[in-house]
């Protein structure tokens, strides 16, 4: 059995030892319809089904191998192993739950690298399969013989990528027309937000739920509305607090004018302490 050096080995047992050998002549790509890492794909094959693919590829380019490429894997129906001993190498790739998203740059790079290795290791010809048993490269929905009940896998966006980016990339890399990158592309390259992006973040509605005090039927607020409301409430509270302090001082001075024994500053301090105590208690209770 052959193991790809760039892949993390997650060997499935007993399948890896018990299933018959194949002579690999095809490479068939799939979407697993789940945003899984390579390790999660392995766990699914191990724990939840008696099917399996040879490889699993996560969004970030993490690649795992579950069965050697010269052992049958059961992801391609009639292409798993034919009567003449030939069979297909399969890979499941992370996708959204609708199978509608394109491969990430990291996934594309790993698919190209793996395709080149399969060409060099097993002699897969650099062509797209012309029939269901024709050696070469393909995707799951190309031929009904590769699926037991019909499929759209790996999805329209990825089929387009396969024909326009992935397969041409394999051919170019394998024939030396393009070099192998020293460092594969990173998906998390930071892109500065434009002013329009920032405005959209602040003014997009339908994301943040409205506060309980909002008018009936107004179910969502924008981030801008929340900030403006908080600002208005803080300014109103500051105004009310200033008025309260002025009122307290006026009352204390009026009381002192009637009774010389009253210490105005001490009385104000006592009242302010009592107000703070009420505020702290209310905050704790809420």
C-alpha cells in the first residue's frame, strides 16, 4: 500500500488490512457536505459508516490519509474496484452544508499537489476521464457508474474550479510549467476593511436583536442604533444627575438657613452616600 508523505496518517482498521488491493488508475474528488477537518472526516468513517475515502481535506489545507492508495476504498460505487483490479483513489473535501461553496486556496493547492503525486506514483495519465473506466482525473458526478443513486457532488462551483483551476494546475505542475510553491497560500491573510465595509458593519440591520424597551414590532437594531441610544441615555443620565446634585445643595442650604446647627457640606455628603448606596443595590439586583 502507498501512503502520501504530505498527508497525516489516520489509518482505518480493519478496512486498511482487510479490503482487497487495487491498481489505481483514477483520482475522483468529492465534497463531504460538512465543514470538517481531515481528522473529523476520519472519525466519521471510523465511527459512523462502513464507507470510506482514501483522503480527507479540510478548509485550511489539512490533509489526512485513511487507507493506502493501493487498497480499495468505498466512496465511488463502481469505480471502487473493477473486475480487472483497477480502481479509483478518492478524496472527500470540506464544504458548506449545501455543497455550494468553492474550494479554498489552501484546498486547491493540496488537490494539485496530491494529483501530481498520484501521476508520478501510480502513472495516472494527465487527462480528464473520458468514460467511467477511463484512466485519469475526475469528480464524483461525472458518471452514474461512480454513484449508487446519482449525485451533484462536488457542486457546480467546484466542478468549474476542477476544470479551470485544479486539473490545469496538476498538468502544469506535473509537466514543470509552473513550480511547486515553497509556502502554500494562507487563507487567513488579513485584508484591511474599507470605509464602505465599516459603514456596512455599523448600519446592517437584521443581525442584532432589539432591546426589550424597543417599540413593538421593531425586532432588530443596527449597531449604529445601539451606540446612539446608549449615548443619548448616558447624556440624559448625566443631565439628571447634575440636576439632582443642584437640588440637593439648594435644599441643604435652605435647611441651613433655618437652623444654624446644620452643616451643609456634611448633609450633602450623607445624601450623596445614600444615593450611591441605592444605585449599587439596583445594579446588583439587575
